[in-house]
C-alpha cells in the first residue's frame, strides 16, 4: 500500500484509468547500460511516458463525449444530442445504465543508439457506466493488454501481459464546466529475454502500477453545430518492477519509477445527424519524473504533443460506437501512434 499512499499524496485527487504497457529489451553497453541490464532499466522511463498516456486516453474520449452531450442538451441546433447515443457509454444520459467495450493498438519507437526499441501494444477494456443524475456519472472498468517490445541490441526484448481495474466519476458543475477523476491499479507479468554469447537468457518478472488523474473541462456548443472543448488536467503514476533471478542465476534488482504530468488540451467537434467528427491537440509536460535505474538516459526532454482525430457514430438505437486515431510527437528520439475503436450498449 505504500505506492498507493504515495499516489494519493502526490496527485492530490482521484486518478485515471486504462491500459498499461510494461516493456523490456536488453540494451547495449553505451551510456552505462551493460549487456546484462534488463530493458526496463535502460528504456523504462521512455516507455512509462507511453504507458501513462495510454491509461489517460482510455477514458478521455468517454469524458469528452459525455461533456459534449451534456452541454448540447440546451444548445441551439444541437438539441438532438440529448436524445441520441454517443459512443463509449455516454448515452447513459437517457438510459441509466450502459456497457461499453473498447479495443486499441499502440506503437511506440525510440531510435537513440543504446536504448533503441520498438513496442507494440494490443488492448481491450470493458466498462460499466451508471447515471446517478443529470450531472453525475459513475463507472468502473477492467482492461487487458499485451505488449511486445524488441530491441536491436543483443536480441533483447520482452512480452508483457497486464490487467487493469479501477473506478471513475464525472460531475457537471454547470452546463459548460465538468470535472472528472479516476483511480486504477495495473498488475503485469513480464517475460524478459536477451542473447549473450549465443545463449538465450530469460527471466520472469512481476510489476505493478498505481495511477490516476483529475481533469477540469469546459465545453461550449455554437449555433452552427460546432462544439469547442478545453481541458486542463494532472495525472500521476507510480510503478514497481520486482526483483527476479534470470535463467543464468543472475539476480536482477527491483526498480521503481514515478511520473506526474500536466495536460492542456483543446478539441473541435462538428455535430451532424448521425456522425460527429472531431480533431484535438494535447500539450503534455512532465512536472515530476523520477526513476531509479542503473544507467543515465540520453535525454531529459519533458514536453510532448498528442494529435487526435476521429468519428463518433450514433443514432436513436441502443448501440453506438466510434473510431479514434492518435499521433505522439515532439519528444527527442521517441514517437508513437495509436488506433482505437469502441462500442456502447445502453439499457
């Protein structure tokens, strides 16, 4: 529980859910990384950036559409939003209960010599959302993800299976302003591998993460069916990778990491009879980043942008859905992209 207490103390709020990537890849001797160093030690700080953003974004689309729906109830030219089903569970404004399912693929790459890696993550989440009142939604989710990380050094890499669970809440303070928060816990099993002297060296490792976020959003519908959303938020995660002994009987020490991020985002949506396209941009700044590792990292850049675009499909029936594309850029040596889809059933 020490990690949870630290999370609550530093985040100062409820926190955000989602899917995890815990990757590993053996690294080259450059920059203090030895051939025997597990990938988590060499590239873990870079991968944790992607992990936290995946967790944040799992619910982010849900909250954005929910806020657009709430603000659209009384907006000129967008009144039908209150009687149709936007994707990812927020249709619950007309039905008290909804179930949502989401699936995603994410890729992250780093090309810095000595810690280069390529990580692919496939994930699925199942959530249950309940409308307490016109202004309050509560819910919970469970997620599974698999991450395969490879590196050109020493034939290194890892295969990670992760399970995540957590609750969330969204409260409309006014017709325009809303606050949302969530907390979550991720447990992972990591199969590490590397090649040395022609020998494949393996080791199984457990990892855990407590994470969360709180966000304040403002949404306004214009008369021409254009919705504008602004958001400021803070997310925090603390992770521990347990010690283990590899197949050569070499002990590998435990590692820990903490990450706090400030996010400022904007989104533009256009409401039509059955489809709502949108585009958005998020600025991310690492307010706090600490990792206990065996080697220095090549860059301490703390700023990133995430570009999102997608479509929400909805109608008067019980089923709705959506598609989302994302691209991460501006960090030194590291970028990534993602594809997501969701379905919602209201009853």
